[in-house]
C-alpha cells in the first residue's frame, strides 16, 4: 500500500482535467504534481502544477505513479521513462496495444524494474469479475457496444448503413476485437480492455457494434462464459459534461484505481 502517490498526468484533456478535479474535490491523499503536455501554455496547465514536455523529464519529478490520458502515441515512450524512473504506470489509451509489441515490452519493463503496468477499467464495468473468471479459463467473450446512431458519423459505419434513416437498432459490424479496433479505432480502448481482462486475446474476443436511433447514451454489454459459469455485465455511460466523446466512468475508474493504492480497505 502506498501512503500517498505523487502523480504525473500525461495529457491535460477532458479526462485528465476531470481526474484532477475529482481528486481535489474528494481531498484524496494522492496528489498530482506534474502534467506532461507538448505545449503548457496552449493546454492551460495550472501554474500550481509542474509542466513537463518530454518523457525524459519524468525521473526528475520523483513521481510514484504516472497516469497516461494523452493518446496512443504517448503510451510507449512515457512507459519506458516511467519504469526507468522506478514508478508505476497506468495506461488509458490501450488502443496502443492493438498492433505491435508495445504491451509485451511494457510488461517486460515492469517486471524488470519490479513495478506495475496498470490497465484501468476505462468506460467498462465488471472487468474485475471477467479477469477473475479468466483464471479458470474463458471460452467466449462478446462485447456489444451500442451508441446513438448519429454518434457513428464520421466512421466506417456510414459505408454500411444510412445513419440518419435508421428506424431501429442496427448491427453494422460483427467480428473480432482486432478487426473492430482496426476499422473503428474510437472503440479500440474498450475492445482491448475486455480482451486483456478475458485473457483470450483480440482475435478471439468478439465485438458487435450497434447504431440505435432511439439511444440517448452509450451502452456496453459484455457476455462471457467458461469453466466459472456465465457472466453478463451491462453499463450505460453518461458523457463528461466537458466532452461528449468521453465517459464519466473513464475518469471515475481512474479515481478508484488511484485512491485504492492508498487505502487500507480496497474494493
């Protein structure tokens, strides 16, 4: 148990700002001491926080935890620097693990430095049960993602169906999590999280994408089966007030992860 983490946030977008706001409002023991951004002035980093602009600056902060909320391009370089500095590393942009050896490299570095690579639950719920079930072996994971029809504008969904003309919920993609992440990268983070938690990988995890003209918010439905039995988790997420493309649950799962590191009672 950490007495109180000192934290570097990599990124200062909607999620990073919300995490900072919630930690302050809850008087959490953990303290954000620095924010890594490309341009501190443009990103309006508070003067109370140290602004850094390079992974090479991580070590000098003395942080015990680095939390990435910047995007997939930041994951690997800041991960390398974090483990070299002796801190733990939490990754939100798990889409970085869709292709290439990034995940394997970061796991190896975490083991080498006796630190932890942490994958928060993001916009999902029930990930703890899914990960627990994987210890006995999981045969099947199906992750169904339903969004308001017009939320899919600007994606490959428009090549499959006329989003403005839909009258009922319409499945426009069904396939592996790997294919879903390649064709619909905005859903890559959640697909990777359910794949890692279930332990069966991106190729065996199935993803179903639905456009629903009657939906008001995003919905995730995860079904899994295996030697443990059967699991069904349904979660309807409200968006952040400051950014409709981000989920409040993503920030809340980060807060839970951070606060659990300093608590005597952990749930």
